[in-house]
C-alpha cells in the first residue's frame, strides 16, 4: 500500500517564504492583543485565575453532551461547526511549570486529548484550524508555524508559564517549522506521540518517545468510525442517480412502464446501492486484505465481485444478446462507482501520501468516468434492444 489521515491531507511544511507572506508575523507578533476563550462554552467546567485574567478550565471527563456531539459529527451533523474557541485552556489546576499541549480547535481532537489525561494538570493551547483535525490542518497549513507563533502571543502564554516548551502532536509536524517557532517566540517545539493515549507515558518519561509511540497504525476500529460520514456523502447523490435509472428503465424497456420498473428499475436501484456499500462500507472494513496497492484497484475488485453476485441472483440469460449487453453494462457501472468511493477513502486513511494519491487519481479518475459512462450507454442500449 502507499505510505499515509485526516487524509490525503497534503504534507507540505510551512516555509519561510510563506511566513513572510503572512504580514511578517515573526516581527509583528508583539502587537497581537491577548484573547481569552469564552467561559460559557458548554464543555467548560469553571475558570482559573491568572495574570492575564480568568482562563476557561476543562475536565478530562467527557460528558454525555460531548459524546453525543462526537456521534453527530461522525454522521456529518454540524461537522464543519464542531469546534472550540482557539486560545489557552487549563486542564485541572495547572501551574507555571505545567506542560503545554498544543492541539487543533476541532472539538473531537480537543476532547480526545483531554480525556487521556485523567488526574493530570496541563495547559492546552488550541490553534485556530477552522474546525479541522490536526493532521489534515497541518497539510492545509492552518495547524502551522504562523498560527502557532501568533497563538502563543494572543493567548498570553509567556505570562502564564515559566518554561519554554511546547508539546505538539507528531501528526502536526508537516505544518510546523520548529526552528522558526523557536526564533520568533522563544518556545521549543517537542513532538509527542502519535496517539493521545500515550501522552501519560510520554510525560512520565521526561518527554521521550518509544518506537511504538511513533508508529502510525490504522486498525479496524479507526476505519469503522470513518464509515458513516463517507457513506452519507455517497448516499445523497445516490437518490438522484437512482431516480434517473429508475425512470429510464420504465421508459426505455420493452414492456409497459410498471413492468419495466419491476424487471429493470428495481434491480438498477439495488445494484447502485450495492456499489455504494462496496466502496464506502466494505472497502474500509476489508482494506488491508483487498488486493492491489491503489485504493481504486481495491474498490474495483470489490465492485466486480458484487456485480457477479448480483448478476447470479438476477439469473441473467447470457444466451441472449440482451443479457450479455446488460451484464457488460453492470460490470462497468458497479465497479466504477465502488472504485471511485474507495479512492475517496484515501482522504481518511493512514496509508496514503499526497504524491501517491495524485499519481493514483491521474489514471484512476479518468478510468472510472469512462467505465461509468460506457456502462450507462450500454445499459440504455440493452433496454432499447430488449
């Protein structure tokens, strides 16, 4: 498989040129006013008094409201608005020597960080990533050098802690130039473990990582939680496409409208839905076991198997030209849809890289479009000559 998110989230570090384009932030950060996050956010449990004012205090214990919010975000409900105010938060009752952990303002990232630190105190510095998770935001540049430097100043962090150490998630490294952060703010960047659950061991060891903490994995549990939003994204256009196939089968078939619907329309609707199941559900479930490196190839393989099963159940008569043409049509349509949706999953996996995804899209996307268009034309032909 290709080496990966997110996502494919682009892995392009912020360069000095980019920083200079951001209004010379390295020299202008001293003019940034201190901004304190709102205390009335529903997950805030209290406040802690500091030299810059009362900062919001949070708990490692997630509430039912936090869990429900995560469920809704997984299913796409309010996903783009699921964020917290950027700025500095207190986990427990931290002091001036407590560690500073940096994360994104996507609330699920924020929650996953704090829930792994029960019984501990720390400062959580939240960057404004526009509601995007750490890894994807690092690729897009919002979890980046410029934002980190500005947020150090606007949070008043220098007046809160006596040390100069920041702990960033390792997946945020592509967006942050650590030496430029040090030069502009005086803070040293330490890249912590991949998973938040390893933070206690990392902190207890004096901020040292083990090889296991640096290893990116993508187990079944991580793949399953990504299915709902991918599935829903595919289902929305499905209703329109299925309706088109449904009507075409009724109008273009050899018999009356309703007879054609029963013979061709219902099967078309069901076949299209199975194509979505293959690309958006079965593909992530079976990802490590499917043949091929390219996600599109994996999806095409799944779609081909699904089509064979569908045609077997339908008992297509291959002795007739109509049956042969219809078979060819579905052998193109279903794998094309499944391959496209499987390829779309590269944006969620830990296997892919930006260069690998671009290379795959250059050949896979035209092939999927061609296969789907040819399949549709052949299917319509099968209705006419039936």
